C-alpha cells in the first residue's frame, strides 16, 4: 500500500508517518524542505516542492497514484483537486472555520462546547481567513460527494508538544526560566482555550485513515479534557519545579500583558462525533502532555526561535509593567478590604422556613 503525506515535519507529522508504517504503508513525504526534524522516520520517497502552488504540486505528482493521501500542509483545496481520482482516500487537516460570535445574532456561537455542525463562513468579506478554510472544506467534500475519493477532515486547534511552531505554553516557561515569582492571570484565570496534544491529534488522523465511519465527516481536533489558564500555569510550574504567586487582575492591561498564555474568553469545541464514530479517546492525558511539553521546551531552549514565539504569542514580556500592575492591584485589593464593609446576607428565621410545605418535618 502507498501513502502520500503532504507536510509531515511538524508536531504531528513524524507520529503519523510512523503510524502509517505500522499499518504497512510505503510513505512518500512531500514538503518544502525548510524543516527536517531529527526524529523524522525513514520514508520510501522524500520529495521537496511547493504544496501551496497547484502547478508545481501537479507537476511533481505527475503519473503517481496512492492508496491514501494525508495532507497537513499547503493549499488543501488544490491538493484535493490534483489527487482526485488518483487516491482512494484523502485525510486532511485544517483549522476551525466556524463563524465568530460577533458575526452571529446573540447568543449564537457563544455556547460551549461548540457543535461540529455549527455554521461556517460563506461570505469572504466577513472573515477572509475563516472563509478560506470553510471554502476548502466545501471543495474537499464536493470531491467526496462526487466519488473522486473518500474524504475525512480534521479541524486542528492549537497543537502543543515537541516541534510545535506556536507553543502557547512558551510564555509560561519563559517566565519560569527568567525566575519570575509572580504571574498575572486576567480575570480569575478560568478561561479555557482550544488545544490538542500532538500525540492525540496524530491519533485522530490515524483513526480517520483506519475507519470508514468517518468518511464524509469533518471533526474537531481538541483534547477530551481542557484546563483553565490558572490550572495550566500550575501544571507547567510544577513540571519545572517552580512555584508562582498567581495574581488575578480584572483590567484590560492584564489581558494585554498575559496575551501569550491567556485569552479573553473561554472557547471549547465538541468532539462528540469524533468519539461516537471513530471511538476516539485521548492516548495522552492533557496534563501529562503539558508537563512533557514544558520539559521539552526547557531541554531544547537553545533551538527555539524566541523572537518568533514572542510575536506569535503576542507577549510583551514587559516585567516592569507587570510589576507595576501587580502592585497597583494589590493596593486596590487592600484598600477595598479596609474601606468597604463586608456585605451581609439576611438569614431566614425558623418561622419562615423556605422549604414550607415541602419540609417533611412540617405538620399538615
């Protein structure tokens, strides 16, 4: 059996290639050649090209056929057009394409978890990026419906783990290594974010390769279990034998300073169909994945592009302003505690027992 993997050098790629090998596939790897990880498995054919340009990809793939194509990089709609009729199955990884809540009538788009069948963008002017992803999904599924191949797609969230180019825990690890004793969480730190450990995301893709029950479906790709920002900070800190004093601050500046590791509001996606149709369960518990990711970053700190990480994660890394805001927040907390009396909740008297006629001890 022959498999084509487009991309394959990111956080999930080597795991997927290894999984395809275990299933008996001879793997052709096609990517741009910019990243060649040390742990990349041996493949039958290793090609460099441009999966973003249809003409180049079409020329490079001339005369080739495959039993399965796994596309995780490049312009998926063009890749789908080229491999149509030349493979039995296409498994694709993209991103979430759901219409943002500000483009919907309240309270649509705000419920959690967001179902897999939530509306996606059909108007480019509303969101160019979201429309491009949704347009690609429709194009791929059109091929599926026309019988050009069986298709299954996954909406990757923020993938974390070794080799991930956008390590959302980098900002926390950075503060540990810089010896910070205090860390800000916006609000009360209860925000959830869309994340998936690399091993779990790769497991989803391989289930899509294995099981026909997923054909024609688009699945969300998130861990079964999510942790709040505050809990994530503790998980990372404990993994690195560090302890933070976590400071809750409900001020816009807190969101700006903590932008690298926090988000303004919670978001979560449903994986009901993924579990029901493909039998998915996390193969690595997320808290374990977070700990392993933090340790991997420390062990590979000199290899990371920290300037890129800081920009990608929108982290000012301005400890001077952080300290000012923390001091101001503590002063405000102390002032409120000393100058404003504690609110008192009235108590019910025994004569006005709230249970009334439902009190089993009350005589009728």
